[in-house]
C-alpha cells in the first residue's frame, strides 16, 4: 500500500462503521476524496448518528410533505446544518427534554412516556392522575398556565437500569417523581411561591428548586421513605437584586461540587431578553463552558466544535402568547456573549418560529443501550 488513500473500500467502510458520533464520521469522510467516495455506503449512517454537542429540535413543520411523513427538523450546532428525521411518536404530543430524551404526554389515558428521538426508543411512565392541575375543558387538554414545565433525571441514561434512576417533573405548581416501573408518581411538597425550575445535582445527590419568591429548596429523593416528601428551604435570595416579579424566569444547573448556577431571564413581550448570571461565589464568567437554557432541563458543556465558550445559548420558552398568532412566534432564539453582553443568531429567524411547542435543546452525548 503506497498511501492511506489506497485503502480498500471494504476496509474504509469497516472503519467508518465504528464511529459513534456524527462529527467523527464527517471528519473521516473529509480526509480525502478517495475516502469520501470509497466509503459512500457509510454516508447512510450520518442522519442516524448522535452529535457530541446539543441539537435543537424545532417545532412541527408546516409543510405538507413533513406533516405526511411525521418529520421533524434538528439543527446541529457543531456544523450549522439541519437534519430531518421521522418521529411519529412525538406527533401531537406535548414534549419537554432532558439528557437527550423527550418526556411526551398525550390525551389518551393521561399517558406519559420517555422517548429518545434518535433511536425512537420509548419507555412507559405512570399516568398523570396524581396532578391536580391536569383537567379537561371541552374535551381538549389545557396546558397553558398550568402544565408540564420541566423534567430532569437523577442519572443520564434510563436504559442502564440504575436503581437510583428517577424522573422528576414540574406539572403546574406540583413537583413529582417516579422510578421506572412505578404505578404512580410521588408528590414532593413544601414550597412557597410558584415553581420556576428544578435541577438535580449529581455530585451532591440532591434535587434543587427555585420559586418566584426567590427561595431555593433542597430534597433528597433517593433516601426518602414512602409517602409524600417535603422540600427543605436553604435560602431566600436578596431583594431587589433578585426581584422575580421582574425576572419572570430562573434556571438552575449544577456548577461544581458545592455550587449551583442560576440564570434569571427578563420577559419583555416580543423583545430580546436581558440576562443576569449569579453563582455561589459571585463569578461573572462561565469560563470555557457554554450554558443551554429553554424549555428543557438546563445544562452546561465544555465549549468545542463550534460551541462558543462563556456564552448562554437560549430558546424562547414562553409559548403562551404565540398560540393565537397566525405566523406563530418565539423568535427569541440565540446566543448571549457574557464578555460584552451582545446577542447573536444561531440560525435563520424563520426556522424556529412556533405556535404550539417551543424548540428544545437536546443533550445528545448519551447513546442508548442496545
């Protein structure tokens, strides 16, 4: 063999078939024209491989072709490209996301499922009868104002059969959790104010909650006994610096062993948002990390592969005002640069408009088990 470009197509396809991530396969095919043409059959893998970096799952398409095929568009930050994939399991379902999974709910028997959008794996969860906020109005579901707002896991992959795995959700003003195989959800009580966000701190093994009155709560759901659990209040944030009548959204995420990161968001109808960031040590920068916020569990990753450091990537998760607009809404999607306070676009503005469901960040570093 005189050079690497002379490798047989059978060998190249064998090598390419070992790649687990989208970026690695693309890099392999871009080495030279010989590799790209010889491994042509491997190109079929590209739409099905996950990315190391977040995907943005867009709302349902309004084209007849996509509607007929139950297709959704996914925007890859790592390459700035769009992928289209069939996902009939999510059609007409309410969806929120965490760890690359969707939690879907539908009208049929108050059902709830976990759905992995790349593999289309589904896991049944308990029905949602325990939530008082769930009700019918003229035979239609009412989600607006009192609805499923957030979901988090206590570990990244539900298919690993981890005995400590829990699904935790906010529905209306209720927090509940379940184990896989449970027949009902367990309620967590004991907070004041309206619920804004929840997160699970994997190092401290605690769930944390922030409310509109600026209170931070903690709960150990792994060692709690049977029956209803109660939140423990840790602190109340100082006023007026954290005035939650003004900053109408707050996001929590794990930030090192002894810290949480909280970002507050000011809602101004149809305008750009103003961001503030506070941490346990009053840090003013995110360093080499990028944070992802929206209608999903909040998370941070190391910046690489087109992901910019010291930035906040955000989507418009205030969907109620757009439901009656003919052209939809939710145009406030972009990246906030902590260094100078500027806001930039991440894709064409028309791509992420919606009427019923906001776009969702998908954390895609976890590959489902076979």
